[in-house]
C-alpha cells in the first residue's frame, strides 16, 4: 500500500472515504493516461460539500493493474495528479489518496486491497480519524463493505460496472443512492447533531 497525503492534527473526526474509478472519474479500466481523466458529473460539487463541512475527503482505490503490469506506479501518480487538478479546477479538494497496487496472484495476499481495512486504518492513524463515524462511498460492494465492519455509513452509487449482486448486498446492509451528491448528503446528515 502506498499513500499520498498531508497530515492533519484534528483529533478523531469523521472522514468521507470515496472510491476513484467509476465514482469520481469515468472508469476506463486500468487508467494510465492522464489525458483520459474525465470527472463524473457532480463529483466535484459532492466533494466540495465535504470540504465546506470540514470533513476530510480520502480517496481509497484498488490499483491491481500496477502489479499486473498494465500500468506503472508513475502512470498511476500522473492520473492521480490530473484527477486532483481537475477536481481543484471545479472547486473541490482531496485531502489524501491511498491506493493498493497488489494482486493476490502476483504479490500474494495483502490487508489493503478493498474490502480489506488496511488503507482505512492507515488513514485513521495518519489523519486522526474515527472510522465508526466515517462514510464509505463507491460503485462496488467492496467500496461500501468496510462500513459494515467499522460501523460507519456505507453508500453504493451504481455505475455501468456495478453488478446486481453489489446492489443486493448494499440494499441489505447499507444504502443505495443514485448519485455521489445524494450519497454525500446522506452521509453528512448523519454527522449533524440531533435536535
């Protein structure tokens, strides 16, 4: 697991963990060309809502293509930088990005490939986060499933690559919302004090 982040000092706050491919940007499957980065409509506005609320945005992404030889670490970093640049141009900020480059057939098992909790636990230490209050959003069940184990809020936002099984699991154990904006709004509402 590798990480690109800036440290924060606030103690034990909730974060919004967001998947990358198919959730923030169009999934071109093992993206290696930064010129092909395209934001999903509404993604920047959704993240900006977290930024405005003071909730860290943590991108958590499986990138097994690195181990499989489909892209290099350098290409991954170029795509990551372009995504963050495009989001910034649209008024949104990513506070940290974690990625798992592993694939079991090549590297053996790891604890960071989603739905494993390795990347989330690392982020919790790096940024003093409370995983039980955090949101877990993505277009696959593996993006949402960590919420079940941590006690957080899981929201599936279906994409063209979302399977029927992903939706069934999410409906049974988490939430399904039509857009990232709806998912973020739902999550942020759970952080508001009850009146």
